[in-house]
C-alpha cells in the first residue's frame, strides 16, 4: 500500500468547527469533491468541509490554487477538466486545500458556502456507465432464487468480473425523483406480454467508481494502474424493474429494466481519502488469471446502510452491510474492462453491482431482502415487497476509524408511472 501523508493525520483539525465533530462525514481528512450552485444558478466546483462548501472555483479565479498553470480547470462547473490532470495534480490540490483549512493556517480567508443553502448537481459529465455484478453473496442469492441453489453461480462467475454497459444519460444526482418505468411484462400465467408500469420496482445498493484518467485504445492496464486511474467513489442506487428485467434479460442481459434511472451521491470521496481504509478482497475459491492479480489491498472497509421512508412517514433501516465483502475490487473491474483494449475515459462511471453481505439484513436489494416478495419487510406504512409510489430510499456510507470518512447521502423518491394508454 502506498504510504499515507499529512492529509491523513488523525490529529489534524480544521478551523471550520463542525468538521471536528466525531460524527461529521466531512472532516479535514476527507475533502470530497462536488458541484454546487446558489440562487443565481451558476455551477461551481467545491469541496465539502464540515457543514460548509469551499468554493474552489473562486479560489482558482483568485489565484490561490492553480492545478494547471495557465488554465481554469474549475471554471466549467464540472470536475472532468480537473480529473483529467491525473493523480499528481489531485494529490497536490488536496494537500493545498487541507493546508488552507487547517486550524493552524495563518489566514482563514477562504470562500465558504453553507451546504444547507446550496443546490448540488452531478459532479461529473458521465461519459459512459458500466454496471458490474461483483458481490458473491448477491450473485448466489439471485442464482438460488431463479436457478438451482446447488449451482447458483454461473460457471464463469468465479473467473471474471461480470458487467454490462448501461445508460449514462439516466445517471442523476441524489434528490432527483425517479419515475416508475413502463415496460413489457409477462406474468407466468399469461401467454403474451403486456405494456404496464413495473410492479416490482427495486433498489440496488452499490458504490460507483469515477474514472479520472483513461487508457489509450488497444492498451490494457494492470490492477495497480487501474487503481491509480480511479479519481474516487460515490454511493450509487441502480434502480431496477424486476418484472421487466425477468422478461427481457435473456439472452443479452438487462436493458429497459435498468435504463430509467441511476442515482449517485453528490460528493466524490477520493481514493486518497479512502487510502487508510483499504482492505483485502475475500479469499478466492478458484485462482484468477494473472491480469486480475493485486499486489495491494484494493477493497475498502466502508459501512453501508439503506433506509426506506413511505410517503409522509418516518424512515426505517432495511439493510446494513459493508463494501469489504465485494469479491472483485473496482481496480479488478476496471482492469477487466480495459483488457480487450477498450478505452476508458475521464468521467466514466463503474457501478460495483449490488453489495450484499453474508448475514441477515445485509442484502443490498429488496429482491433479496424479501426473497423475491415472499417475505415482506415492515415499514411504518405497512409491509413492502417492492417499492410503492411515494417511497423514498436513502443510501448512506462511511468509514470508521480514528476519524470518519463519509459519503453523505444518496436519495431518491418514486413518482407514479405515466399512463400506458398515452402510448397508443
């Protein structure tokens, strides 16, 4: 593992008072990146500290920081130009911001905006989106549910990170409502499909890896190179219409059942901030091919929770798990993605796949938590097998240690479907 530096010092404190609270997601050791606006609607790049946002766009305009001499990488209201500079610029800028926010800083003339008064936006232009299927527990549960429990995993699963190309255009920032999708559904008792709103609308608790720098077309990468290509991570909810999915997924996998919305949290927690929480992937049942070998621990010890709140009701916690259970790390997923020579680009988003753990209540989807609707979970508005209109889902994530590295929240609320009759 690369050595840690002063930005990871657990004794470091900020002059932003709230950042020093033990339950704060955004201490000085975190400094996640996002894009925000105020009343005038102008999008600016910022870094979260305590309950405030550092206006990094203003700092660059004033010449306080200059990640790329002669260029304004924070002036476009999106993080792609900064991410494209690469790991050295990311680390140097992080260190400069930490020095400005340190309790021992000689000056505190830093432009701050209260998070409570800011609107958050997608932090990156998502160039393309790929979703993986990298939790052994999740794959085993789904295989047991729909196939032979004795052979729940497909023959390739223990050898290769399985994934599919999703829709970048429907990736949205936390807080954006999600409309219940229409689609073709075919109940088992019917001889033909019908057009209908999804009745089995689900969530998928995931972590998203945001690619900072890419690889040339035709050039694979190692897992070590892949780790360094990743700028950071976000919480990700891969909303899924299970009844549409079961009808369409053979032989080519999900399509419309996952194209209607994917929510991500507004703050990108950098790999540099997560470095003290790196951990090994689970033990291998079968050896992996050499290109997937890792010389360093590339998983992270991240606590994850899911809350569900019915319309007008209080939330209930329905799942708690940990990212450390993932069988394939994000670096392995990225190395496999580039193996054929596929060029990855700045702003690409990789979903981890549903994160499920081994114990009761650690599953990352309602499909698993209710065992395909057989065992409903209880909410303050009654039982839930799948999502009802008006339900709100919140994902939370954080690392626990000498300080807390949090992701904030990833939220979404289900709107009613459109009338199928409008389509003729």
